[in-house]
């Protein structure tokens, strides 16, 4: 049961990291213009 919870947490962390990287890229693009 704990492993499933840990797996879900790791998945969420990965999604958050992707989201932050995407927002960062958009922000850099805005500055570059």
C-alpha cells in the first residue's frame, strides 16, 4: 500500500517539475521578445 502512495507522489512531483519547466520556458520567451 505504501509503495502505491510513494509511486503516486513521485508521479505528481514529475508532473509539477514538467509544469514548472514549461512555465519557465514561456517566461523566458516573454523576456526575450
